[in-house]
C-alpha cells in the first residue's frame, strides 16, 4: 500500500514537472537534450525509463516517485528540497510573487512583496534547498507592482553597503542580459544564494558566467559562477536596516 506521504510527494513531483515544462526545461518530444529520455536518465539513471516518469505523472498508476529520486530531481533542476520533500515553501525557494491577497484579519488588503525566511549569505554560500522556508506578504510605500521578494542578509561581505541582518527587497529579472554591470543582485544558482555586485562575462557572444564581487573586498575575494538553467536573478532595489 502506498503511504499518504508518498502520494503527497508524487503530487508535488507532478506540479514541479509541469513548471519545468512551462519553462522549457523539459520538452517531451525533444531530441536535443531536454526530452523525456534525458529527464529519465537524470532522475532514474536510465534514458529508457521515460515510461516510468509517465507512470509517476498518471494519477491512475500505482507507481510513485521515491524520496531518493526526488532528491536527485532537486539537485539536477535546482528545486527547493523543503518544498519537494516536506511541502514547505515554494518549488524554487524564492520565486517572486505575482500579487497576493492577505486573509484573516487583513482580508481585502494586498501584499505585493513576498518575505521569505531564506537567508541570503552575503559572506558565503547558502544551500537554499536545505533550509526550511516560511513566507509572508507585505507592502512598503513607493514599491508598487509584482515580482518582488524580500529576505534577510547573513554575513559581512557586502558591508558597509549592506549590513549583517539587514533585509533586502529585490525584483526578479527575466534574463541575464538585463543585468547592469557593477550593480547589486541576488543570484540563486544550483541551490545556492548570494547577494553581490555582479559583472557579466561573455563567451562566444553570450553571457556564460557572472563575476561576483563583494563590497568588503579586503575579506572576500571575487569569484565566478556559471550561468545555467537553474540561475535565477533578482535586482536589489531597497535595503531595510535592522533596528
């Protein structure tokens, strides 16, 4: 008998699969590296197991994804493990909202900024997928529109520009080409999150890497991150100081 937690896990898998399809990271009939066989090879270790993936996606089938396979999915596609394994948070950890209506005592009020408890390490790498995330929504005067996310900073690499335990508010950007060199961004990549000055690095006419630069350059050296399908970019638009 399949336990209820495995059924819930499989339901979250189906949701994540649909999102990956919508983003173009899975194309069922593709022969260029994004097809069902390619997906099956990454998650199950054999490209001939596409039929098993389809079974996971079929509500009438008794086969469901395992926890070890779900962890592989998270690693390969940058999925938030807290969401995938425990149903906590959002599939990609700090996905920017498209607007939200608050319930309860504040019914009818709108919060357009999503606060996530996921900390951005301004000094070192943080594995976003390993953190338990909680979300809430709020407003600030002068910040209108969708696609904003806020989170606390932990670390000193951006001092004195951004201090340890400050909060930053960011707006998600769609493309790495929208980055303006030497401005501050939150970069989520392969399950890790940084807040840094960023410079684009080109190869063959396209942006392939990002140079990550700390304000506190005496203690923290620059480093390079490869741009890939897991990379999510957020422009820092407001700093809120800790009281």
